[in-house]
C-alpha cells in the first residue's frame, strides 16, 4: 500500500489573506469576508498555527522558518470540489448529447477501462495533478464500478497527502453488462474498500450509488446498510439533473413522492450525503435537504454543457431553510476542473434567474461552503489557526488582460470578481497540501506528478 508523505517542515506564507467568518448568503457579504491585505500564515505539522496581520503575527514565527513571499497574490483556503468523476477525465468535452444518451455513448465505454488498475492509476495521477494546478485540494470523487479504480485513486491521493472523499460506483441495472455489479457484490466490495481506506491518511469513503435508475431498490437498501452505525462515512449520488431522467425515476419508483424520496425511503438522506445537481426539485425536497443535513452540489459548467437546466442557488440558500451547498465541476459532464471557471458559470446561471452572485458568495461556496457541505469545515475551507494547511495562492495579474483589469480594482471583492470571471489554472500561483508545496506554477508544475 502507498505510504503517506512524511510530516511537513514548518513553513510560513506572506500575502493577502482572504477567507470567511460566516455564510455571505445569510449575512452581508462584506461582513462575512476576512480580508488581511498584508497577512502571514504560519504552518507546523501540516496545520495552520497562526494566521493574521503580518506585523502582529511575525512574533510567532519559529526561529529559522523560511517565509515564502506571495505578496501581490491572495492566500485562500484550497478549493473544495463537491462533485466530480475522475475516470471521465479522458472524455471531457464530448460532443452533442444530453445526460442519458451522453452516458450511453461516451461515459460507459470510457469507464469500462478502469478494471485495469495500472490504467486507473495513470488517470488518477493526471486527475489529481490537474486538481492541484486548479487550486483544488479536496474533492468528492466518483470512481467506477471496479474496486481497482478506488484502490488506484486512494493510492495516489495518499501519496500526495490530499484530503479526498471517494467511492466505488454501485450500478446493478440499466447499464451495460461490463459495468454492472450486483446488490450483494457491490455491498461486499464497498465493505472491503471502507475497511482498507476510510479514515486513513486523509482518505474518506463515500458509498456511491450512481443514481436511482441504475440501482435496484435492493441495492439502495444495501447502500444504506453500509452507512449504518458510522456517521463519518459519506454518501454521494445524483439527483434530478435532467427532465428525462426525472421522468424515468418516476416510472421506476411509482410509489415515491419525488426523486429525493427514493433515496430517503432507502435511508440515504442524511448528514454527509451529497446530491449532485438537484435542479428539478420542489420546496418539499429543499426542506428535507435542510432538515436532514444532506448537501447539494451545484455544477454549473455541466448543467450548461449538457443542457440540464438552471440550479436555483438562491432558493437553496434561502435563510428560512438554507441547504448545505457546494460547487462541483462534474467533469466529464463539466467542462473544466477550475473552480474559477465554475464560479464564472455559476454567476451567469444566477444572472439568468435574475440574481446577482456576489464574488464573496462565490468564493465562499468554493471554500468554506463546500467544506460545510461535506461536514468537514472543522478541518478545511478556512484560513485560520487549527485548520489543515490546504491553501491556494491566487494571482490577480496572471495574464496581460487580467493585469490590465486589475488596475481598475478598487476593492478586494472586485479583485475576487475579476479572478472568477477571467481566471483559470494560470491564476493559481501555487497550491499547498498539508503544509507542503504541492504545485508551483512558476517552477514548472506539480510536485510528485
Ligand atoms: Zn456527476
């Protein structure tokens, strides 16, 4: 089994700290923002020990610690991607179809290759390298139906020291023979993978029925049986992404009140459950998400690319019953692993629904909001003492156009807005994982790749 990196040496980063003290959908965005233009972050043992104004924090710097100078850049918590499929990386940008045909034509044939652990390891390595190039340090990741695809993914994540959530896809019907498990084999394989990986070296297991149409009621019940008795386990699946899919679920489960109710009856709607999309759901379901602590993953590039519909972000964040919500890239349905580009499309979808997505709200969703969606906000998503040192360094002057636009910025919020509208992987100056430099744009890339 792959070994985790040795404990990181003490380190310190100087730059413009941007993080959050609250949810900017429930309070004025400016009040939610923690903004320290000349800040210092001190790291030891993989965690942040101090974060604050440089002048006030420098006294805590252990003697001999090197300060990495990121002045001119922002120091943010690493991005949290709440919904993505690593095996679909090779088929990103597949032309022409909507969800159900897209799965048949492109996704299933691509996923068929992941029974080969060597191939799976190659793609897992490329995928994690791309995430780090995009400033993403944690993701909730679908593997394939093959247990080897999970071993490959967690093995690579362990090697890098990243905090990841992932699981074997459960799929015992309405899929090609070569990608089907059975309710019992899916249970047995998942049980073994949980024992092997869950809670070890920053890896977390998610029980992962792909979506209601590809699991029998028996498989959904066994998925819930896997979760029983362990509140630290995750569950991830898809919910109400596309209208044809919703109609199919109504046919397959005629006794259920709604698509969410299919999962609820099986016992899968709970804290640490993450539902991808949740576009076509009603008020009753929103309330159920709120009270259960389950989360929705908003995947704007995917929803636009596959023509699935417009997620009602501001409805989900309604102060009367806010639903835990994070951003997802949903590659390969999504068109980018960059959360900057994901925020860009989230802004446009909000505009289409008559709402303004404030840049502080967008960056909160990408960091602290995503961490809350996964119930991991006590460890990641915020730049503060005691948190894991998973950080991304954002460069507002990464391209000539961005440098030109940056001259017009008169507030931190405007700097954030230009980053989310014009930025991409070039805007990520560096990514730190567990207190260790994991990606450095200017020295040629990602370490350990
Ligand atoms: Zn998906």
